[in-house]
C-alpha cells in the first residue's frame, strides 16, 4: 500500500477577525492575482508599503510571512493546476523566472534572488544526479540558467512527468511549485526551510538558519533582506536522499483551491 500524505490546512481555524474591512490585502507570491471585485489584493512578499498602509486588513500567505510582517491572520495559497500524471523522469525542477531582471533572461539574473532560490544548489545537486544516471526534467527557466543536461517542459508538464519534484529554495513566502506539484499528486524533496516546510510532503532535506541576505532593491518594498537556510548535509547525501525517495511509493494531495481562499476571506 502506498503512503497517503495529505497536507490540507483548516484555514478557518487560523483566521481571527472581529470586523469587516472595506479593503483587504492578501500577501502572496503573485503580482497578477489581483481581484478587485472582491476587494482582495494579492501582492508579492515584497509588497509596496504604500498599498499596505491603505489596507484595513493584511492576510499573510503563510505563517512565515505572518510572523515577519505582523499580520493578524494567515491562510495558505490556493492552487489549481491541470496536469496529467504520467511519470517518465526521475526528478523534476521548477524555478521561478523572478531570478531574472524583470522576468527577462536577456537582462541577466538578480544575484540575491538567485541565491535565495537556491540556483547554486540546483546546479550542484542536478549535476550529481545526472552523473548517477537519473533522468531530469526542468522548466524553461532551468535551461536559461545553464542546466543543459535536462529535458525541458512547462511547469504542468514537469509536475506530471516527474516521479518527484526537487525544491531547493533557501526560503519562500509560500513556495508555489511545491503546492502545485502536490496538487498534481507529485511528492517533493525539499529544503527544510520556511514557508515550504509548513505544508510540503514528503522528504525534507535537513537545514539550518544561516542569517539574512541583504538586497539592493530598496525602492517601494517593505523588506530589504531575506532569511536564508542552508542544507546541513552534503550534495552527495542530498542525492542519496533523492534516490531513496524515488524508490518509495507515495501519494500526495494539496486540496486548497483559489475559490476556497476567496470564500474564507469573504466570510470573515
């Protein structure tokens, strides 16, 4: 029998509010998820402080963000991904285009974002896995970063075709690829760092807090540094963990949908 791993969060248990705000802001990983009709605004973790000051309520996308910004409530992001589960590769990797200036690879990478997203860790671990004969598939951002020994696919294809997702970000406000992969039934090997470790399943890579990473991007953002976590095991040991994970049979789910989150925020 496969192991059943569900990471569903009972959001209502965590949301506390005695008033109905005229305007709300939901701190999440996207700029494009604005929903003006619901008066709920989605901003990135680097949300503009001017918008935050104009809001009556701030809802964080994770406990990690909740603690950093002092929000009164939090709820995990809802995701909805259409993918067909047909594993053909051992390991999948999805890296955010935020590592590039203005999301454009032709403008070069943003060094501090690439470090936080773990690009250097991916380069080392994927090389080790490739040398061991594992089949790897990455999204297009991965190829732009020089991971040329891998197959390429859109995120939905990566989630559906890989036996597991490898996620090595040193910290995230949420960790969307992990939730999306789990919603497709794909388990995850992840660095044991916030906020992914709040909901990810199923194999954490031991990690420790390693301090803050300062950023030069100080215009119109509320935070000028990121918290970083580093693996406490070697690259070879991470590869061993991945190989062991591939041999296990695990079923995963991530059940929170965008409409669930909007309903919860509308009710409080």
